[in-house]
C-alpha cells in the first residue's frame, strides 16, 4: 500500500509529494544558479570563448571568467576547473572519506539517482 501525504485539503500519494518537493528544490536551485553563475546562461562560452551559435562550439567545455575564479576557495576552484573541461559528465568529487556532488551535478543526482539535497537554503 502506498504512503499518503496530505496538503491540508487532499491526500497525495507520498511518491507524488516527494516529486513536488524535488521539483520545488530543483526550481529553487535552478534560480540560484542563474543568479550566481550568469556565465552558464545566455553568455555561455566554451573553453575557447566560442558561443553556442558558432559552428565549432564545444558544449563539453565551459569558459570560466577570471573574476569568478578569484572568489572561490581552493576546493571550489579545483572542482570548477575540472568540471569546465567535462561539462558532459557528472563528477563525484572526493572530500575526505566521502564523494560529493556539486552545483549542476547535484541536480542530476537528485533527479536521476533519487538523492536528496543536504539543505534547502542557500547562501
């Protein structure tokens, strides 16, 4: 028998409720990404500074603005520099004894692997 959640008016199967929560979280993190990482949106360029409309554009790479890199911690910088060369892959980044997913890779983990975000508030 399926678990049931309630929204105050109607009973909702728990699988549906979980998907709604995930959807809300994905939207929140998607909005955060758009604000925090404008270079991922309409100004996106590959590692050789080519725009998506360029015939030689490489979607597997990403140009990272120097101003952005300067504001990162050593670990964040290491992740972003590696990720910018492997945008078509999900990176499990080892931190001490654990592997973690960051930024867009975390969204993939939530959506495809049924993982949960560590927290629902962002800085």
